[in-house]
């Protein structure tokens, strides 16, 4: 198949005060489903990053001073253009990232909602009036832009997870340098840059530079970048956190997860297995909120496992650009090898394959593992693939201990016919998000999103949480007449 982006303005380029060649060269866009080259992107070097940050620093002050309604209008126009260009953007999400069409369509709509939410932020109160013990003093605490925000976005939900930071950061008066992964540089970067350019965003306010670790490191270490928003693996997030800590730089880390669905003995088996299948197999399991552990009460474990395996066997795997499949390809061979190694090693330690466990090329079958115990790779590790490991428990206390045994703390789900029982358990599990009678993969644009422990540093995205995430607090006190001190 031919290079479907060869006639586009972004072909082989980056976006940094217009479209230009990258000093870091170019990178072929490879379709995971076929292995074919479908495009070329520019890849940023540390020099490209430095030039972008210097440009963003110069442009930021004027952007912050732009009246809020004008900033909001540009974001609303970007949202409109995103919807208008949905066919093109969705096609790239399918071809470049291995997304199924329903997943791509959902992601684009969720990103549209993120933009609309961000457009509403600038008209909200940006401060508070505090009382003073000093007669005649007025105390104002207000939120002010950070300056330049560096956003490092992943390849799995590249449009949504990039825009989750880019849109509110821009709305609040920051300039942004976005570094998408090279595996999603078109869908998660260059197409979005074109949307903002055509929406009327002033030059220099947004830079989009796909790149690898060297570009990311340059962005994190740049002294003029006031904040890093990173979504990705815990290992890389720890390294970024260390650098930002030494530089006293604000950092938001949304990292990995080993998320559990807890199925109590009174759960609805049909509903619970439906939720478990969706949580484990959606987008080939390549989601930080993926249901990586199925903790099931012993009395229903066999029934749950059999039904979940039936659901897995009924899912179609194939090329999402050609067929209406449930699962597309994994993103690359390295990911497939890692996932298959987790499965095979767990089986060698006593786990049983009830469905799947095989692959052709990058297409890995939805897999159900029974008899998974703590200590096995399928229990301990973040799988990031279409694997559903089942572990049995006997009591609520044991279930809570199992959930909390992971260093991760992103999301959990609890299935029970008693909402009060689910609510009581939710307060005892150390995760940032708990869903009773639902599954672990959930996102609402206006609700604070984030994890605990190895899943993040407490940063939150969504609604009012964005205001504090992408600004600094400034205290201003005012008096009509100066104070006379005894000195």
C-alpha cells in the first residue's frame, strides 16, 4: 500500500513555528497490521527541542495576555475541526496505531469533549479572596500560567492522552511543546498540530515534535520548561520524576497499572464476565487501566473462568483497516515477545490456558489464564496485552489484600449486588479510581483522573483538577496605604 501521507504538509516534517524539516531526520510510519510503510514523519533532535522551547517561551506571554474568550474561541474551533476531520484522523489511528474503528471513533469523540471542557476553563474563577488579620489588607490567591509545559504522550490512546494535557495547558495561558511517540506521530501529533494551526492558534504557542528518548530527555531537562506532563511506563516515569525533582520542576506522572476486577460471590456472572472481557481485551489490552488481574471468589471461580473463556473465543482478531474485528495487532514485536513470555512463564509455573495463548504475527489471541497465583509473572507484572489472569480468593479481606499487594494503584473494579458493600471495600483499596459494577477502563473528561503508588505521583487530569495541575498559585496582598513598621 502506498504512502498515504506523502502529499500532506506534514510529510517528513515537524511543527515548530510552521512546518519544517527536523534536524533529527525522518522516521518511517509502519502499519502494525501489515508491516508496510504508510508515511514519513520528522523526528526531533535535542536541538529541535531547544529551538521549540525558546520559541514557546517568547510566544507564551502574549498568549497568556490574550483575553480568555479569544483563547476559548480557538479551542472551540479546534474541537470543530477535529470533528470535521474525523474520517482522516480515525483512519490514521486505525492504520498507524492498530486501533479498531470503534475504538478510534470513541477516542476522537472523547478528545472532542476534552477540547470543549478546556474551552470552558478560562471563564471560570481563577482565584479566591482570603481574609486578613491586617486591617485594610486584601489577600488574593490566583492561578497563573506555568509558562512552557512539555507534554510527552504515549502511542496507545495518542489523541486523547496528548490532548488531555495540551488542551487545558493552552486554555490556562501556557505554551506547549508536545512530543508524541514516533509510533503515533501522525495521529497523536502532526494531525493535531494542523488542527490547531487552522484553528488560529498563534505561531510559537504550540510545537509538535515526534521523537524518541533523546528528544524526550532534552524536553525534560530544559531549564525553560516549567512543567512536564508524562503518560507512559512507570520505569520511565520514575526517571523523569527524579530529574524534575532535582530541577524543582512541576511534574504530572500518569504511569502503569496492574488493575484488578474483584468478583464477589454474589456478583452477576454474566455482567462480571462481560466487564472482565472488555477490561482485559479492549485495544488488545494496551491500556494503562487494563484489567490485569481477575480476583474471583472461590465459590464462583470455575463458572466465571468458563464464561470468560467463552467470551474470549468469540472475539475476532485481525486487521482493523480491512475487517470489523474486536482486536487488532499489538503495536510491535517487542511488546508481543514480552507478553508471550509472561504467558509462557506463568504456564510453566502452574497456570492453565483456558482460551488463546497463541499468536500469528502481531495478532495475539485474547487469552484467559486460570490458576494464577501471587508470584507468577501474570499476577505481578503489568501485562499491557490481551491477557486475563484469574486468581481465587475466599474472603473480602483476602481480596482487599490481593488488590493492595501490587505496587501499582491506578484503577480497580468491584462486582457485587450490594452497592454499600462495594463502597465499603472501595475505601480500603489503594487505587486512584474504583468502579463498582463496572470495569477498570473508565474515563470521563470532567472527573479527576489519576493513580496512587507506582501508577503516578498524585497528579490529576479532568475538570477543576486541570486548573491546579497546569498553573501555579500566586498570593497577592494589597493595601491602599503602606504599613509603617517599627524599623
